[in-house]
C-alpha cells in the first residue's frame, strides 16, 4: 500500500468510528474542506505536518497517537521505487 493511502485509511477509519463526515472533520480541525478532500481523494500525497496535527487534534489525539497504528508502523520506505 502506498504511504499516502495509509494515512487516508487512518482518517477514514477514525471518522467512521466517531461518526464524523469528512466535512465535519475539516470544520473541527480548522482546515479548508478542499484541503482535506484533496488528502482523502489522494490528490495531496504529502500533506503538511501542521495539517495532520490539526486533524489529530480534531480527533482529540496527539499527532503521535494519530500516527501510531500498525499499517504505518509496519511501512517500509525501502519498498518504494524511486520515481
């Protein structure tokens, strides 16, 4: 799985668990809905850390907690091909 798809999966999972729509998450995080839409749709592959931090806070998590999950922890950058 691509790195960018891993954190999109995390966002979608947390939204499902908490009953949030993406637009509600964007509002709670204080970011533009288009910014979050672009991340979730895969158009923005490398979101800024500040953006992910705001998303984490909207989930009432630290950035470390948001990024601490199996798929991301098991990811290896060595598996990526150089483009």
